[in-house]
C-alpha cells in the first residue's frame, strides 16, 4: 500500500494548531471495517490523520529528516495491529499516537550514541514559508529550543500542543499523570529560557 508523500501534506502556517477530530467514534468503525477487509476504510483513516501524525513525529525528533520513514512505520504498524485494537482501552487517535510515540522512542534508542543538533530546513519550510519575517524567526527559535529538550520532554510537549489531555498523554507515553505534568513544566521552562536567550 502506498501512502503518498506525507511530508508535502504538512503545510500548517500556524506554529501549533491541531484541532481535535470530532469523528472519534467513526474512526473505530473504520478501523474495524479495515480489519474485516475494507481497504477504503483504511484510506479514509489515513486521510484524516496523516497530517497531524506527521507533524507530531517531525517535531518530536531532533532529526526531522527521519520523520517520513517513521511515519510510514507507524502506518504499517496500524495495518499489522488493526485486528488487535480494543475500543474500550483507548480512542483510536490515542492508540495511533501511542504507536508513534513508541516509534520515536525506538529511534532515539538506536541513536543513543549519536547526539545531533541538526534541524531539517525542508521541514521548517513546510510550516514557516508563509509566515512573516518576525513569526518566521520565532518559529525557527521554537524548533531549535525543542530540539535541545530531552526526548521525553519534547514528546510530551508536542503531544499537548496536538491537543491531548494529561490522561491521554499518560496513556500514550506509558507514565503517570504527575510525570506528564512534571515533564511539561520542565519543557515549558527550558523552552522559554532558550528562546529568551536567543531573542
């Protein structure tokens, strides 16, 4: 199955603006339909969530150039695990982002001895190329500040910007609510400090 070039779809102009879907219940129905053999149901799920998922993954990585590959891996995992999804355990979107969070964690485990500060300029252009000069500077400062955060803080911060609640973030990342709150406090403080230093 070909998913298309998801990176070219991610063209949000605002820094973080990811409205939550009002179709969570039908997401479950679509996944069930796909598990029963309806390929068109998967196409609809992919169309709904491809942009937000790619944005989450690309902003969770210190190496955004890897986002496309990891995004493809997530969708392949959805295909493989569709029949295992339990609607009572979590919403589809929460389940999807848990898979993505695990893939991001796997990426960092593979790269544990390869620290890098690289920012993918192409990825920046997806969101920044239509901003005015002042907003573009702030956007680049934000990306740079996020890249310097520890992985677990960066992922938690970006998940909140995606609109997930503390409880949902806890489900996705496999930690308690208090740990989520602590990571967010540190992430906000460190990001603000780094952006002020570069201002």
